[in-house]
């Protein structure tokens, strides 16, 4: 048996704190590589319009239906409706927002950059409606 092999891990979900739109649970962390989370977004709720400086995130919709708002590359927000079995990816710098049309469960995998958030509502003439604030580059934590 190869003694250099690491033992498997079986982590327990950990809450990432209260969210006005639902819940966010950290499922797994591969230090300096990726995190995996389970997001629950309540019907009618949405996250902030945001982008990330470093974080690259992808998601798989386990259940429900949601609207993804994103910048089309010409400074305009467009919408796409996604449902069960659909996937998405937001590379760093991609302006995006998720709004649940029905209760949604999403599995998200991303680079391990926590608190990497730039709120973008004002840039598009929208009012920021609560949620987590913009963080500075110095506040970004890496797991």
C-alpha cells in the first residue's frame, strides 16, 4: 500500500451564516483548490448584483427554477431562465445575480476565495436592496 496517499475525508456541512435569500452551506474544501457549497434560494428571493475579483464559480441546479441576470459584455443586463439539470459559470469579473422563481437548490463549486464581492447595482442604475456589502481586495480570505 502506498503510504503517500492521503486518507479520504467525509466532512459535515457547515453553515456560512444567515442569508436574506435562504441558506449557504459549505460542503467540502480542498485547500487552495476549490470549495463546494449547497445554496438554497427561497422562491421570490435574490442575491445582490455582483462580480468577483478572483473567485471563479460554477453551479448545478439540483431543483427549482431561477433567473440569472448578467452583463452581456456591452454594459447591459440580460436574463436567462435556468432549471433543474442546468449549469452556469461566472468567471472573475462577470457581473451576475440569481433570483429564484421557485425554491432552488444549487450545488456551487468555486475557487476558495471567500468574501470576494463587488456590488454592482449602482453601476446599472439600480438600488442596492440589502445583502452583503462590497469587500476590499485585502478582505478576501482564501481557504
